[in-house]
């Protein structure tokens, strides 16, 4: 009797479940992990931490209406340019408001 030197696969032979497949399914469907941590002392709530974690692909997140990274200047170059343009417009407006008062002060 001969024994095979090959170890059995953890998910059974032919199951085909590997990390890439699982990750693809999770990103395609999305997964939400939620939890709350509460710290009480003598029935007095001292601290509450609410944790919400969503793991999904960008397309799935947009489909769910989650797109905060597009408007964050630290994460999006387009949002950074928009922020700079908005700041530039505000400064031009403030400068335009100051220009007439400056001219009036200089007149004798």
C-alpha cells in the first residue's frame, strides 16, 4: 500500500475557493461590519464608540451612493483643484471689496 505524499487541500479537492475569488465576491457584493463599544460605570455611560466598516469596490460604493473620496482634497486631485479654485475666487472677491475703499482713503 502506497501513501500519497500530497497533503489534502483545505477546502476539498476541486472547490476552487481561493483568496482572489473570495475577495472578488466581497468587493462585488460589498460587506458591512458594524459594532458598538460602550463603557459604563455604575449605570453612567462614559463613552460610546460606534464602528462602521464597509468593504466594497469603488463601483459598488458609488452604486450605494458613497463617494466622499471624490470631494476630499487630500484624496482627489480634482477636488484639490476645485478647492484651490474656490479659495482663489473668494480671495478675488475680498480683494474687489477692498479696492474701492482703498481708493477712497488715498483721495485728498
